[in-house]
C-alpha cells in the first residue's frame, strides 16, 4: 500500500531531508531567467538550480569558468522573482570561493542578499572544508557537489565518468560524509557510477541528487535546455529529451518569416 506524499506549500532545505526520509524522490531543474523559472515552479519542480551552466547555455562559453559572481546574481534574482514554491539554489562561480574562506563567505552573502536565493552550491570536498564551515556558520545553507566538478575541468582534462577507480570512489564517499558532518543539506553527484551513487545515498542522511549517477540517488537534476531539446549538440547517455524544442522552434521561426514575407501576418484580426 503506497503512502501519501506530504504536500509542501514551500520547499525548504528541511523539506528535502524529509523527502529522502520518506522515500520520495526529489526533482530538480535549472533556470536562469524569470519566464522559464515561472513555468518550472508552476509545474511543481522541487528545486531550481541557478547553475553556472548559464555560462554555457546562456552565454555560449565552452566551460562554466568565465561566468562572474555579478552575472550569477543577475540570473538568480531573475529566477527568485518568479518563484512561489521551489527552493532556489545558486552556484557560487569559479574563483569566488576556492582560494580564501573569507572571500567565499563574502560571495555567498552577496548571492543571498542581492538575489534573495535560498541556498548556495559549491564544488569540492575536503579542499573547500573551511569555506563551507564559514558559510554555514553565517546561517547560509550549502549544497555540495562531487564527482565530475565542471569548475575543475582543466584539472581533469576530460568530461568522462569520475570515481571509477577504488581510490577516487573512496575519497568521494569520504567527502560526502564530511559535507554531511559539516552541515550541508544535500549533495549533487555528477557523472559517477550508479552503484557508487546508490552507496553514497545509503550512507548519509542528507539527500543525494544525481546527474548521470543512476537511479539510486535520492533525486535527479538536468539542465532544462537539454531536457527540452533546445540544445542538440549535447548527447550524453544520462540525458532524456522530453521535447524536441529545437525543431519546433525552428519550424515556428520559419513559418513566421514566411507569413511576414507573404503579407499574411498580421491579418485583419491581428491589427487595430
């Protein structure tokens, strides 16, 4: 007999921990602007990530590294204005927290004060321990991110699956437990073996959100533009396209051009 899921008027960090405890999977998508965030929130998605993937999706950069703190705050504030239910988590961008815990705290405070977001996300484990501690001590919720960490892509040299070897897998497990101990409310695991993500999820109380990490995680996140099929060059195994918006939008734009060129638009009913 299935148990009725609790209805959340507003999703909080505590809600996510409750969802995991109750066996309810957590849904998470990215958004970078008001209009998209409004639709995602209205659909009942639990968490909206204002990801530094905006660097790729919105600005056309090859990596996430170029996006600035000011730009992340701009995107985050646009998203927050659209939200009624979802928890909004914002990536602290590359160069804004890695070198100095004091700078990390300043960056997190700016995101929270200037955007109105609900939490921040940071990539890394033990190497960012002091920054995580300082931000949490200020009362700012932190979500971790382990596995493939795109801000470190030049160190890795490849976007291939991480933690396939025993040593790296053991370190990932250790880092996940450390992030929980420090007080993080959740962890994203990106592009790691499914059995490892399941093991990590079972070993900690806080939710594990997977992307390319199998069904054993406590929830899933995708880049919205990818799952809607607005991008078409990116085809990883973990991506399920729910629409083919690239083709649909291209057809609509072509039809609009045809209608304008032919004089069919606007017609009698579409003018004053």
